[in-house]
C-alpha cells in the first residue's frame, strides 16, 4: 500500500516538473516595423501599404531561449499594435478598417490581424484583433513582410508614419521530445 502512494507521489512530481520544463520552452518574440500611409485623394477605397522586409533573426532568438528551429511546435501572433509617429497631433480616426497580412519567401500570404471598425476616438494607438494561425514557417524564414490593407473614412492631407509592433508567442518542444 505504501509503495502505491509513493508511486503516485513520484508520478505527480514528475508531471509537475514537466509542466515547469514546458514553461521554459515558451517565450515571446517581438518585432517593430515602420509603414507610411500616404495622404489620400479619396475615401472608402481600400489601398495597400507595405512594410520593408524584416529580418527575423530567428536562429539567434531561438538560441537565446535554448531551442532550435527544428524544435518549434507553434508560433502564434498574440498582439499587434499600431502607433502613429507623425504627424504628432494625429489619431486613427481617419481609418475605417485595417487588415494585416504576412508573407515570406516561398509561402502564401495570409491574414494575421484586423480591425473592421476603427473607433472614432481611437487616439494615436490601436490594437488589432489577431488570428490564431500557426506562423512558425513565416518566422523561421530569414525575413518576412507585412502588408496593411486600409480603408480611410476621411481625407488625409499629409502622410502618416506608423510603427507596427507585433508579439509572437513561441512554443518549442521540451528537450527535443
């Protein structure tokens, strides 16, 4: 009887330590890109804005977190925030809606975030709703690009420079198992 209890306690300790090990293989990767929404001549027309290609530096980011590309189980976008850098006094009230797509060499472009109705009182920072798509193949590449598909609901007399901040949650295998 005592052996049975000891076995149960050992199993519980083993599973508890596996959960703690599993947490060590989960981490966030953050990227910041810039994009410019040009002044507009019309409203309610969709147009695309592209970010420059962004180096993922995934190999080194994985190494810092004691993992490798081949051990990555899943990468999901958990947060995408946009901030207006200029003009200083501007806000996102000029936007009606926005969609964000990711692309990388050899992979199809997919939607990763959106905001169908940008509030009139949004201020100079907005957070978009994110998809639950597994993006590991995009982030494992050397570079990726974002495309912003925007629809404005008012005329813009000047270009708007944005910072696009994204956070990706990475889940890797425990000790390669």
